[in-house]
C-alpha cells in the first residue's frame, strides 16, 4: 500500500515577513496592557479640630502643624502633622485630624482605596483610644467607598504603626467625587493639669483602580488586520511550492 507523508516544514521567513510578524506580536502585546488610571486627589487641607472637625477651637499658643504631600500622578496623598502638648483644662471632645477635598478621574466598579497609618500619642494621665474613618463619595455613581474602624485602645505613650486599611468597593461608574476623613483620638479620665500630644507621621491614602484593557483604536485594528492578511498570503504562496506528497516505501 502506498503511504503519503505531508512535508509541513516551514520555509525561512524573509526579513520583511519577520518584521511584519514582530509588528503583529508587539502590537497585540501593547494592546493587552491595562489602561492607566487617571484618578487624582485634590488638596485635602488637613487640620486638627474638636467636635469631629466642625469645632476648630485649638488654642493659638499650642503647637499645631499639618501638611499634605501628593504623588506626581495624584493617586496618593500623604497627610501628616503634630499637636501639643495641650493641657486637659483646654482639651475638648471629638478631637480629630480632619481632611476633605475633591476627587477627579474615572471611577470604575471594583475600584477601592487604602489608608496606611503611622502615628504616636503621649498623655500624662487618663486613657487613650483611636479610630479611623474615610469616605470617598462618587457624584455620578451616587455611592461611596468607605473605611470605618472600631475604637481601639492605645497606651498613654504608644505608637500605631504600619496599619493598612482597605475600603469597600465601588459598584457604579463615576467621574468626580469628594474624599473626607479623620483620625479620631479619644482622651478620657484626665485631669486639668494632664497633657496630651500627638504626632501623625503619615496617613497615606492611595486610590486602587481595577486594571482595564486598552480599547483597540479602529485605525490600528485595520492596520493590524491588513498586515496579518499580507503576512498570511505571502506565507501561503511560499509554502505552496514546498509542501508535497512523497511516497514512503
């Protein structure tokens, strides 16, 4: 019986076909990369305050410094500051480092934000505790991503370091919003001559966008399709003269 074997050995590609293949390969690779997140935080204007950010009221002779640093891409904000010592006679309830400001950029379902906390507190009497709250509101999605912790005790001379908190996720798309938040310190059981101080080394707030594939521009799609067609046609013509059936004894 005569048996046939098909020679499917591919010919060496000409330089132009090699270039075409590379264009197709790298074009597909680049198109598969995630799109860059364009979300940015505005100025959050942090400040120490009583009454959960509504009261101000810090005496002018007490050390009171706050600052903000924003990353080059606008997706990370670092808040810091220090206050005190302040005596118990002039301390009031609802003491917070408070901030609020705008937010610009695309919000996609699944996006979140994180907060990394590093601060220390010192008091000469009473007891101390803290909690953290932050809310990123989406104007168009009419919803928010939020972080809210329980109130947790801290020693009278204590540090809270390397605490990372992750928000809930957005479920609706949006374009603009508002971020507000605070670090709350509960100082209780102190006397009028006791003193309190706080140093906020850093509160890092970062936006976490869900990676999304780059859309394929129509002109680039047409170009890639044309190059692929030319490549396949050229390869088929070249192979046509080399594929043959050979008898096997």
